[in-house]
């Protein structure tokens, strides 16, 4: 018997490919058009484009590792994270109620995978990840500079956290309900 065709089998991977492509294309445009460490105002000082790079992972974590160990640690970290994401994708029905919330969960996981792959490809090609989205209030109060891939990973993670918290699938008790007898 042939498997039933489902659009989800095409749309979900396409979301990951779109996220990775958007990440890589925006990084390419930044490298082509911006000067390193020279902020360009987009919305005043609140939102600027600042071409920089990150040798660590999200928010600069692990950037102080010895350069000899950094690639190994970053690859291991990426593989563990990818394994966790694939596990949740395959087992989402165990954690989130049936229906639309599961679809949102799958979209969130695909955004995480796409953003992560964009950063992995960038790191493999350059040895670092290009960052350029620069938010803050002024020169002293700034958030970490990030990229589209980071935004996909963070937004996907927040979406999953909300789904896990508010659309949790109730766990069924394994033991039968025993009623007390009255004597």
C-alpha cells in the first residue's frame, strides 16, 4: 500500500530551507555592503546594522575557548542540539496536544533547524558567524548583535516553550484507578 501524500512533508523541510537561505543571503549582503564595525542606523540608535562576527555560539558563548578546541566543541554542541531537535520533531505528539499546536511546534522546530544550519554553513565556510542585527537604546545599552539564523533559533525556542507550557499533553497514568471500598 502506498503512503498517503501529505503537504507537511514538503512544507516543513521548505521552512527550514527558507530560514537557512534567508540567513545566508542576508549575511552575504551584509558582508558585501557594510563596513566592519561601522554601525548604520536603521531606526535611530534602537535598531542598527553593524557588521561583526562571532567565533562562539549564540550570544558569544564559548568564544573564549582555545582556538584549537573551538571547532570540535562547536561541532559537538551543534550535533547534540540537532539530535534534540530531531527527537522532539519525531515525538512532538507526546508533548503537545493534537491539532494546530503540533503544527506550530513543527514550524518552530524547522525554524530552529534552518537557523542552525545557516550558522553551521557560515561557520564552516568562514570559521565564524557573521552577525549584523544590532538593538539597543544608545551606545552603552546594547543587546548582543545577532543574525537571522539566531533569530530563527530563538523565536523557534520561545514558541516551543510556550507550546510545552500551555499546550502540554496530559500524561495518562499507567496504573488503573483503584477505588477504596467502604466497609
